[in-house]
């Protein structure tokens, strides 16, 4: 069981009655991660993979140790883990690196974050690839038959989100991966909203690529990772090349390195990667199972409370069976931005409002072009905070809508 | 006993701010609550009821004109529009800058519907179709303004309409 009071002491941001319910956008960062990053800047501040002197070797060792820790969190090998800025960069890397051509098919879904949607529309624009978009119902559930019909022998890649950043609905990744592989297609998963919140095993899921954001899992901003299956690493072209990505360079030739280093051109975000490694360590010590159990308890409170408030329309699954702690809702007669401002001004509660970078879902499925309010729970939130949130929301619905 | 409106009729309604209250309505409201003496009012002290008849020019202690407007562009609601926010409150400890119950009555009588939550310290209303929110800490915020100029005028109008409710 998670000791939330003890965990909250690690997060310096939590003070003065602040209630942070926007971990879907970015999470808070605990002191152990901040200290680890400062330790790099104070004690062994040098470049990695370049110098021969002791301090540089130490920096390289810490950087690669961080890679091991992060890879371990998702049961990947270190040579399958690329350090990037965020999920968006990982998704772009794959979209641009797998050699898409005219006539290749891409299958994605209507639930995607823009970072896993417009990259494929751009491939369609630039390369003439075909994009098929699988729709879902208002609860965010997919019909696997739709995937089976959409994926054909011409499908080059199926790219889906693991957890919707709007609805919190879980996508059946294992089943979709099976369909994709049976028809010879690759599968990529946007795991930005799943890696921070549950135990992820890339081998069990059977995916080829998996992108996630370090800054959503108690790591620093500017840190993220991309898992590339070992057998595919050499088949993916890097997005950027330059220093640190080559084995040899001549006047008229260059030879790209093997392994994840080929995707990390130039001086990497060293402190960020080391911080991300410490975040992976922090979460592992607490236990991903404990974190998801804690979130499940809070999610149940929140869902039950939201459904009881008159005037509130909850989007997505109305049970916690295939749902995480992300809640999108609207209050009749009041704009989502006004709700968010009211919560912030009255009760120091921080939630997101708007379209959440998922316009196709908001427009076509939910019919909420103006956006919705989104609240999300994480390991540092408490039942008391959920109660305060529900009380404030009830007052807003009663008096301001 | 003199009623509120009978007494209010005798005021010049100059909203000069001399007594430290932002408006004559606020001063009268406090008078009826026993928190204000008519001796504090320049006009009643000199028994002058016409704006132009005073010999001392009152020093305004409060102003309905918005200082220091913060513009947010693009507006979170619509990327082609502007949000503007201003804080009228210069005392960070004062959390009851507006009397929303009075605001709702005056606004409702003159301009339309104002939704209020005294518990949360928030008022919501519209000015020319633009959503406006006022908060008990003295902030006023307008969204979906066409541009900065439009945002300024909506804020100014909103503040004027709220002025009688400033504590």
C-alpha cells in the first residue's frame, strides 16, 4: 500500500493548499530526481561518450545507468531504449524513419493525441501513404473487428495510443499487436499515459515501438524515451544525425553507429536523462502496482462523485474496468475554461480545459468542439483533494452554470 | 426611517472615491450596515448636492479604470481571440474585494443575468457576448475578445458595471 503522506513530502511543489490534477499534461517532480540532476551539474558536469578524463567517464556511466533503469521499468534491454525529449519526438522519429512510401497504409485511431495523428496525415501529404482511422464509441471502446478490417497486407504500421489522454480509456494493445503482426505490419504504441501509471512489459504487449514521456512520470521536462525492438533498431533511420551518431566519417562518406546512440545526435539532455533514470528508480521502489492501486481508489471516488453532480456530463467509460484516473467532463451552461478558472481561483485546484490536443475525438466522437475539463490523479493525490474538488465542482454547477 | 433609495437620491452619485469607497452605492451600503458615517462624505459634510459646487477637489482613492492589464493571446477558448485580465486590488490580503450579492442585484436590474457563487467568490456574466468572470480577490477576466482594444473596452465596461459592488 502506498504511503501517500510520505510521498507528498518528496514533492516541493505541493504546498500552500495546491491541488494538482493535471498530471496527464505533466507530472510533478520529486526531490530525489531534482537532487540527482543537481548532483550532475555540481559534481560531474561534463559531456558524455566523448572525454577520456575521469569525470567524463563518470558522466557517461551515470547516463548509461539511467538508460538501464528506464529500460528496466518497461522490461526492455538498454540497447532498445533511446533517450529523447518526449513522446512526440519518439513518434515523429518512427514516422520518419521506417521508410514510408506511396501506397503504404497506416492505421491509427480517432482517439489519438495530435502527436500520433498529424504525423500520419503529413506522411499522406508528403509521401502519398494512405491513412485509415479506426473510430471508437463515446465510451472510448474499440471494436477489434474494425482493426481487423482496416489492417491489410499493405499496412506498414499500426500506431495507437495505450491510454486516451482525454477519456482515460485503455486500448487493447496485445490484441491489436497480434492483428498487426499476423498481417505483416509493425505496431507502435503511444504510451505517454500508461508508462507512468501501470506496469508495462513491452515483451508481453508484443509491440515494435513504444514512446513515452519522462516528464509525465515524475521525471524532468525534456526527458522521454522510445523503445525500439532490438531486431528493428538497424532498420529505422535516425531523425537527426551528427556528432555522437557515427562510427567513421571521411571527406565524402560517413558510417552511422549501431544501437540507440545513432538516434541521439549532438550533446544529449544529460541531466534530464539522469533525472529520468532516477524517476524510474523512484517509481520502481514505490511499485507500479501500488501506484495503480492508489490511482484506482481515487478514480473510483472521483467517478462516483462526478456522476452524482447534477449538470455534469462525464465523457468516456463510466466504469473503471478499462479506465485509468483521467476524467473529462463538461458542466451544462458553463464553458470548460470558466470551470477551470473557477476551480483555480476558488480552491487552488489545477485542471486542464480545452481540446487536449485531440480535436478529432472532441469534434467527431464527443461533439464537444469547445473542449472539456480534464482532471487526472497520480501517486501524490489524496482522497481529501478529490473531496475538495467534487465539492467545488458541485458549487460551480449549482451557482455558476 | 430613510430608505436606501431615498438617501441614494440625495447623493450626487459622483463616485469620487474621497471617502475611500469606490462608489456611492458602496458607501450607502456600509452606512446602512453601521460601518460608514455620512460625515465621511465630502458632499454630505458640506451639504452640497451638486457635483460642481464643492470647493475642495476630492482626491480619488479608488479608480474604475483598469491599471496593468495582462493580455493572453491567443485566448485559450479560441486561438484567433484574446483573453485579458486585470487585478483591481492593491491589498493582497483582501479577499472580499467585491460584494457579489450587491453586484448581482445591480447587474440584474440594469444589464442582464449575473451568476454568482459567494461561497467560491466568483461572478460570471456577459458583456457584448464576451464571457467575463470576476473573483473575490479583485481580479476581472474577459475571454474571447477580438483583439487587445476590444479586450480593454470589455474590461472597462465590466469594471464600471461592477464598481458599485466594490467593498
